[in-house]
């Protein structure tokens, strides 16, 4: 089972590499280099999280806690570097982050197969929404907030994530309807988390939360959707919806 899932992941990475080749061949050398650096670091991050979940879930819980703590520091640093502007907005944003982080941390300790299922759906959506957007994106979703997000990117990432949920269905043994609804909820919360992070950055006029992750920016730039999507799964699990 796990071997088959890993083959699926590798197939997606190969597909992504082919897409990046076509995306980057028309870009200047420096831009293409940064794009490939992002791809390679994403490959490493996904593998670290995947094998953390598979071999010892405590590793994933520790990584989740590290993501939360560093994300908290990134938020506070941006607020401090701004000269403590927009205090009301920062307080609301910080409280929202704490609430979502609590849900994400609870999610990290859920059933291993459920965690793996949700993590893979999130990762597939995140990766292929970017690839779809760069290959075919024309219509901007929120140009004033996140210029890179397009209708085509959202639809492409969502379709591939939903289709993948049925390939991964044996992990969780949901009904077809439940699989569809849970996967769609994960995607919507992941997108909302990413969009919320973009709003925060625009308010403080920065491109990235930090430069800790090569090609990605900060931890919140990379894991905003994972935090929100994980929190969604924690909520539906807590209320017994998954049963």
C-alpha cells in the first residue's frame, strides 16, 4: 500500500518536473534557476514530511510544532518590523493563527492514515494549482491581494487533488461521497489559508514572511495551506463527521 502511494507521489513529481521544464524554458536564466531551486526544496520538504508520517508519527508532530512556533515568530517579526502598525488587524490575525494552529497540531496526532491522506491531498493541490496557473493561468482571482493566483490554477489544482483523493481512498476507506466532500473541504481551507496569508503580507507590504526556506520564503509561505487544511480535518474529526 505505502509503496504504491509512494510511486504515485514520484509520478506526480516527474509530471511536475516536465511541467517546470516547459514553464522555465522561456524564462531568463536566473528566474529559471530560482524556479528549479523551489522545485528541489519542495521535493525535500514533501519527502521529509511523508517519511515522518510513515515511520514515526511523533516526527511529524514535532515538525508540526516547529512549523507553528516559527510561523508565530514570523508573524510577530513582520509586525515589529512594521513599527507595530495596524495593531487591531495584527491581533485578529494572530488569534486566527493560534486557533488554526491548535487545530493543525491536533490533526498531527490523528490516525496516521488520515493524516497521510490529508497531507497528500494538500500537497497535490498546492503543487498543481501553481503548475496549472503557470501553464495556463490567464484570469486573475485576486490581483490586488495575490497576483499569482488564477482561476485556471485553482481549477487545475482542485481537479487533480479531487481525482487523487480517489486514488488514495483505500487509506481511509471513506464512501465515495465522503471522500469527495472531505477532499473538497481540505482544498477550500488550504486555499483560504493561503489567501489569508497573502492578505497579511499585503497589509504589511512584504513579499515573503522570511527567507528561511530556499525558493519558498518563510515557513508560513510554505505551510499556510497545510495549517488551515489540517485544522479543517481536525474539526470534522472532532465532531465525528468522518464517522
